[in-house]
C-alpha cells in the first residue's frame, strides 16, 4: 500500500517557548498529527495519533484522545464502521487542532476515483505528477491505494519519467486490491513548458504609515487562482511585530536581508523584484505589471517542492530542473501566514507570508545547473528555534538565482506538507 505524503492540519495558538526567543507567554500549543488520513473499516487497519505540547514535547501517552467526542483507550484508532471521524486531543487544559479521517469499506470500490495533480510532466526524472484516490464525498483514501503506469506498479503515489514519448502513459490504480474504474493519461515530454513566476520581497513593518500601499498590492496578488507572483514579507528590526511574535533568529535574518540589499535596518517599505538590488517604485508598481513580468519572463528553470514536519523539524526537499547550463544559487525561505497584528493606518491586519527564516542563508547555496540533469537540495527548519505561531499556516518558498546577473530565474511555493512538481 502507498502512504500519501500530504501532511495533516497542525496546531493553532501562540509561539513556542525556547532559549532566548520572544514569545506569547499566554498561549500554549497542542499539536495533533495522524499517520494517515484514511483506514479500512475492518477492525485491523489503524491510524496512529501523536500529540506534541508546545512544539516538541511528546505527550501522546498523557493526553486524552477523542474520536467524534468519544474517548479513545489508546493512541491507535481502529473501527469496523465506515464513515468520517473527527479526532482531537486534550492536555493540561489545552485542546488541540481537529483532524477528520475516513474509514472505508475495503470491499466497495464504487465512487472512488483516481486523480492526478497534472497530466503533463517534464521528462527529466525530477518533475512528477501526484496521484490520489478520493471517495465520492471527497475524502482522501490514497493510503489504501496502489498505482500503476502502463501496468507496472509504482513505488509511491507519484509518477515521473526520464523518457519522453509521443503516446501518453496510462495511469491506473487499485483500492485495497480492487480496480478503480477510471484511468488517467499522462504525457512525459522534453518540450514541456515551464511556468515562470516572479519573486517579490517586501521589507515592511507594522509601525509604518506607507507600508499599506504594498500590503494592498500583495492582497490583490494573493487572490489569483494560479499565482504568478510569489510575495515574501520581511519585517525589519524596527517593526513592532517583534514585541509579540518572531524569534531572535528571524530578526537576525531580517537584519541580514537589509545588509544584503544595502538598506538601513529601519527603512520601509522597500520592494525588490527577482533579487534586483534596485528597489522598485512601490507607489507606481501594479499587480498587472508583475503578472506580465512573469508571463513574459524566461522559462528555462523549474522547481519541485516537498516537505514534512516531524516533531520540531520541518524538512524540505527541493528539485530544480533546467533547460540551460549555468551557475547560480538556490535559496529556501520559510514563511508564516495568519498572524494578526496592528498595522498603522489599517488596524488589525493579517501579516501575510511573513519571512521566518532563510536556508542556508539570505544568499543561498552555490549550485551548477545542467540541462536535463535535476539538482536536489535538502534543508531543515527548527520549529522551536523559530517560535512559529502555527505550523499549519507555514509555507516553503524556493528560488534560484543566476550568477551571471544575480537575478532570480524562477520561484516555487508550497504549504508545509504539500508535494508540488514543476
């Protein structure tokens, strides 16, 4: 059976504690995770629940566990009754996030459909399409699936290829050994067109009367169904956000960013497009201008992302595909959404896609990129060290710069736990 690699909803609440980190002392967090999103209703298949307190302490054995508000005797959930179950945990007066899982009959494949994240991939071995099984009600039962390409079983719920073909590959699936009715044709080709995106790094602060101009621009861009502009907000050292949120580590990254771009650490707003060290005019910059820049930009580089959260560690794997030979740098950033703060002239506002850290640094790691030879890079972020407010709201952003001019040639984004191809 194939384990679906998507990550489940995590914790809400305030920042984790830790040495030398600024935090919200009034809020503790309780994070519930599960081993998979679905199980067979046969009394034997199981889902394992895990509970972490304030980011790192495993309190699974001490916490009260519930399914549909009924107490569980152990951290292993089994059932003989098909249906949906809402899981939660309670510990030290704190209630965790809830996770809804599905129990399905292994004898009935009716209503289960095979889905693919895309039907065309680049044939370099780095790109892939993610395969899932869904019930009629929309529940994910990928964990009970096996997947095949032209009849050959795949090792996971992803399909990639190094061989282009004029004829598409037929993807099929089995659910608990039973054939799923539909199939999907996927084309692997070296002529696959990459999607170009634009990186927007915004130096901002909450106590800034001019920053709302850029905040409103980003709010317009984030509504795009297929985002071509990837914003990242860097609160400088003068931002009042640091009185409640962020770790000292994040603040140091913000200082490093300002030093890299030659900025006074208290100046805001400043908008940098694709790592161009000349700031854009934030008063005249428009969403349509940025979208056009992406559409008309180069399409020689593409990025795939996947990440997982285990304990207090977010692990990120980046794969870069290229249609040209060049030397450049690979940068990974961790961003967080959902934190509310008082923004001057706007009132209480969500701080969208706030930078929490860069890896391995602001400038990134030097890499040599070659045509049709994917480059892989893995890095980690420490949840506790960064005092993240809510890991469920975190995103990973990866981008590549070209040493020839230092500019970003493409950028990709994904939620923590999400798997995304080129």
